[in-house]
């Protein structure tokens, strides 16, 4: 029995042809590379708070991140 990744399983579920499955997987991998890490988002949020809000509480960034990261 072959072990398949979640991405491979999703490709099989949503695309009927093998060539489409490869495109699906490649597109998902490309999109993942375009995403920012949690640390990068927090760093940018801290920068914005310091730059635009006169050094208000940075803890708000962590609260917003936890609320909206899902």
C-alpha cells in the first residue's frame, strides 16, 4: 500500500486526470512558498504598531494574530 501525502490525496479527490493532479500539487506548493511565517507576520505587525500608532501595546498584535490565524 502506498503512503500518500494529504496534498496527493486532495489532488486525487479534486482532479480526475493525472496531469491535472500534477498541476494541482505544483500550484499548492507554489502558493505555500508565497505565504509568510507566523514570525514574519508578528514582526511586520510590531513594525506597523511602532510606525503608525506611536508604540502602542504590541500585545494587541499577538491577540489579533491568534484570533485571525485560523
